[in-house]
C-alpha cells in the first residue's frame, strides 16, 4: 500500500475542510448579515428542538407522579399540579412555534444570501437557472456551521454536568473515526460502501453511539456513583441531539463537496 493510497481519506477530509473555510470567508465578506442571521436561526432552531423534546417528558413525569417532584425549582413548585401541567403544555407549544419561526428565518436569509453571492459573481448570471442549488448550498453550509457550534457548546455543557458520559461519547467518536479511516484506506469494499451508502452508515453509527452512551448510563446507575436523575435525562438528550447534529453536519459537508464545482461556479468569480 502506497503512502498516497493510505492517506486518501485524510487528504479528502483536509481538502473539504479547507474549501469550507474558503466558503465561510466568502460568505462573511460578501453577505455577512444573511450568513450570520441564517447561522443564528439554524442554531436557535436546534436548541428549541431540544426544549420541545424535554418539556413533554417533564409533563409525562408530572402526569405519572402523585405530587410535584422535589427537584423542580421552588418557583414551579408553588403552582398546583394541574396548572403546572397546563403551563408546561402551553410553553411546549410556544417553543415549537419559535422553532418553526427560526426555520422560516433561516430559509429566508439563506435565499437572500445565495442571491447576493450570485449577484456579486457577475459570471453567475448565465447560471440563474441553478438558483435552487445556490439557495440549498447556502442553507446547508450555514446549517452545518450551526451544527458545529451546537455540538461544541453541548460538549462543553456535558463536561460540566456529566464528564464521564462525555468521555464515553468522545471515545466512541474517536474510535469509530479511526476505524473508518483505516478500513476506507485499506479495503476497496469498505470504500465503496462508505461512498454509496454514507447516509445509512451515518444513521447506524449515530444510533449505535446513542445506545452505547445509554448503556454506560445504566451501568453507572447500577454499579457506580450516578448523577441525579434529571441531570442524566438532560445529558441523554444532549448526547442524542449532539450525535444527530454531528451526523447532519457530515451529510451537509458531503453534499457540498459533491457539488463543489457547481458551487464554485455560482459563488466564486473565475
């Protein structure tokens, strides 16, 4: 095996990262407002989605309990159980509405940013029929950027509230990444599977990572020193969403890389 073959996937990853950084510089230079707004809206949508997952679980816990749990803040425990359930239900609907609003804002500013970039590139006028691709590329780039920000902040939160679970999650990601790189570079069949079925593979790896962290959490509660149950619940949701966002970010990067030539023609003057 030659050195060139051994480093095929590594070179691809580095070149993709470098190209994405050049896209980021281009976006921020030409259309900073649309880029920042779309990125922020995508990020807020991801955070709001977690809240809309967490609140219904809280409501179900309240419905199944005889009294208000002791771990709730004193301000919430001052309400009666029925009113607390109604209030949390209304809050869930409110956060879901804000999630939809964030998605709409991200879509609008992705379209605005893409059109501004095409207008800046005078030669892209002849490619006006590819505006849908430009909008999708802008949207997927800003969404991937927000996913990276989300994962970074979430990992920082896990380091504070449940460092043992973070260690397991990072170990899993490191081992899987190393294994895929080694097999991709050495096995033609694995390379073909990764290239043709990356979506299914990423879904499987994300689900496997969640199951692994959940298994560790169960073992922690049974045989070690567990964290409080509400911290464990929040951590589990954070891990699930982080793996989902990481998968989404990789898929967005693959999509952009597959359309690199067309995107360069749309956004970069030649």
